[in-house]
C-alpha cells in the first residue's frame, strides 16, 4: 500500500476568525482603564495583548510579589508609556482606581474572589482558566456576572485559535462521521524528581496574602513562581491546568453541555518530589451520545508516541486529532483517501492566541453581547476537570446533574463542591 500524502487545507471560517479580531470597528479613541491583578509570566502575556490592541490605559498593577510588580511596571512603561499605580492588595486597587477592565491572572485559588470583587466594583473581567478551584465557586462567578451584567471572558483561547476553530467545523460538518469516543491526553517527559525543603519566602513576597483563602502552608520553591499547578491546595494538577483546554474542545464540538457520569483513577507512582498532584491519571466521562476520556502522565516522554497532547475524535469515517503545536489532522478509515492536515497559527510568546480572545472581549464590552468564552462556558469546561479530580479524591464514580449543579444522591461527594476558606476570607455565595 502506498503511503498517503498529507494535504493542507484552509477553512474559511478559521481564516476569517483569525483576521477579524484585528479589525477595530467601534470607538477607536476609547481607552479603557485597565488593571492587571497577578503580574507574573502569564499575566504579562495577557497585558501585552491588551496594550497591543490599543484600547487600554494601564492604570494599575497588583501582585503580592513585588519583583513581578516592578518588572511588569517597567515593561508597561517601555511598551506604551503608561505609568500604572502599584498595589499589593487587589481590594485597595479596586477601591482607589475604579478600573473598567480587570485582568485576573493569579494562581487558581484566587480567581473567584478577585473576579467577583472586580465585577461588583463595576469592571468587566478577563479571567484566566480554570475559573475556580471548586465547583461552587464557579456557580458564584456565573451568578455574579449575570447579577452585575458585566462581561466576563475566560482565557480558553483555543476557542479563537484558527486551527482549533476550523477543526471543530470539520468535525461538526460530519466529515469524520458519527463520533462515539474522544480521547484527550497530555504526556510530558519527567522523572521522580527530588524533595525540595521548605524555606523562608523571598523578601519581596507576601506569602500569607499569596495563600489567601487557601491553607497557609510553609513556603516551598516548587510552589512559587509557576509551580503551584501541582500543589492541590492551590490548583488541581495537570487535569485542572492543561485538561481545561481539551475539555473545552470537547464541549466546543458537542451539543451536550456536561457529562452525566464521571470516574477517575490514578496516583503518584513515579514522582518523589515536593508536589502532591497525581503524576498519572485517567478519567472517564459518560455523555448521552459518546464517551470521553482523559489521561496524563508527567514522565516517560518517548519517541514512540509522536503526539503527546490534544484530543483524538474517533468517528465512523476516520480518526481526527486536534493538536496544539502540530495543528489538526484527519486520518480517513478508507486508506485510499488522503490524510487532511492543517497547520497551526499561533502567536508568540508561548504559542497562544490571546490577541484574538482579547479583541472578542473588547467587542463584547462595546456591544453588550456575551463573549466567545463567556464565564458560563468556562465554568462548564472547568467543571469537567474538577469533577474528574473530585472522583479521584473519592475513589469512585459520581453522577452529575449539570442542570442543578449537584451530584445525585451523594452527600459525601457534594461536600467536595466547596471547601472552607481560611481566616477573614469568605466563601462566595451565589447571589
């Protein structure tokens, strides 16, 4: 049998979406008073896109680590000449600056409180994924957005990424046939690692405020900066990080809004470091018309599995891979047909598509229409990952009623939909 050739396709919808966000139709001279809360690596990526769009005056930055704060302030000054006020406490920023737009790019456990406070202060919000650390926090965020009538955009930027958009269009067209199973996965290289002893926090860091409503644990260099994803008091591991993007791709494709049953298993079989998230995990999501699975491991990167990230959609006409750096590819069941491939179009740095998402956010503010990654959409994708983690913690399956936002007839499981907050911090209500 002859090797099938790759052919590249360009889907009109994806191409249009790639260019449309760059066109500013409304109010060219309008400058929104914009504040960034969480001024580290990823917050800087979002802020650069806001500055590039040309419709923001950066009035304030906030971070509990003054080294991040000062570095980002210097970059803002170089990029557009703005000299933002610097804050260590977001509450003071909101009170004094009264921003019209707030970017929330803190660690996950802070997203709900800051986003809700910003909405209540009158700001539209761009919040990073996952929107929350527990499911009931997400409910409160959606309720607050509707009550305050603020626009809330979630950072699931693959909703506007050209190859992701065209790939979903390809699947919805029926060219892959009827899809019965989706497999989402992330396989990263790594190894056991080593224990890093706790230490005093850096002088520039307010560690108590960094922990905020979450438990106050001893400072460890594996948590801050960037490492918090694998510490379960502050995030939800690989499933709560990378998994959100691929859960979102599944929900972008299907007409169903949530799985009805979830079961997860996994553990720490390899890692011997200072983290506590599972290094190996699988999750089964039962929908009405198909099954989705998630799998990850944080070790054993290899040459046998050339594709280490994305989703495989298994259909009656063939197998479709939705990837990241490698675009998407459709492998027809009929070996006489050609493989179809589309290359990605990704922005730098960090191979993302924040600029398109930011443009959509601005247009939603101007037109008062829900954005492409509205908070309720972000909530559903976040919930899939959080339900997987909840099942893993319980060690058994759960039956999810997505309409009620509850686990059917399971008081023990429903207790895990929220968690106690520390000290002065109050768990958000649903308005």
